């Protein structure tokens, strides 16, 4: 479960179900992520879903200022012991609670503003993507994994294979920008970073006050 994939341009949160909820050992071809887990996942990137003004420098959620990112896991029982049915995103900035944007994509209900089984199914259909999310069990598999226990991992991600185009640019790179789901942000396609990083390149981020608890208790 990718709770937060973001930079100063774009943001997404993405559910990646796996076939097993516990630690699993694999060998050779079976280790391919497409075999054990959903590599693509079901994501909610406001820009990709039709709202280009919610997130970014100077946007409604202004990445030039400190913010609180809240991810809410909603169950069918309304309690922590239920089965996962929805994953919501909320921002808090300058004392204001900012709800996630609604979908603005032809062919999808504009009532969607979170990850749910119906949202994921409609997104894959409208974008013409393979529904590997559903094939690997969807939210039910995420729910089982969360019940088994997850470990929070924080890192600076540098995707040298796709240059992070899937987050903040056009992806696939040869896709039509006007086609639903292709535009993920305002960054142009270009030759991305290499390792080691160029002199003067020093990416940084600060995470603080990380909390887990009941919904609406910040």
C-alpha cells in the first residue's frame, strides 16, 4: 500500500494488492511483481483524475508550505475490525481541512473522490488498463494484509526506469495527452536523473508528527 507518492508537482496514493497477506519466498520468474502482486495498482492522482489545480506549488494544497496528509481506511463495519471498503485522502493546511478532489473524467461518476472497488473498476475500464488490481484480489487483499500487519517505510524514490513519468508527466510516454489517464502532471518528458546524482542535486523531504489512530482524531 503506497500511502503517499508525491513531489512538489503531483501526488498519488495507490493500493497494490498481493496474492498472499504474509511474507512469501519466491524464485526465478515467480518473483515478478506481476505474478505475486499488482504492480500497477489502483491509484488516485488528482491531476490524472481531472483536477489540475488541487495539488502543487501555489495550488489549493500548496506544496510550498507545510501540510498534514491524512489517509483514512474505511471498513464495512465502521470499526477497525471490519473489511476494508474505501481509502480516503484528506489534507490539512493552515488550519483548513481540504477534501480530496472529485473525479472529472468522461465515463466515470463525478461522485468518486476516493479509492473503492467501484472506482478502481471504472478507472481501469475508462483508461483501457488491464484490471490487475481486481485479479489480485483488490481491496479484500489489502484488507487481509493490513490485518496481518504492515510496516511503515519512508524513502526518497528515484525511478530510473520510467523517470517518474507515472507520477507527474505523460505516461505512457507515447500516449495522447488528451486521452483519459495519460497526463499525470505538468512535468515534460525528458531524460531523467542518473546515479550518482549530478553535483548540486540534493533532494530532501521532512516528515514529522506521524500518527495512527481513530478517524478524525488528528
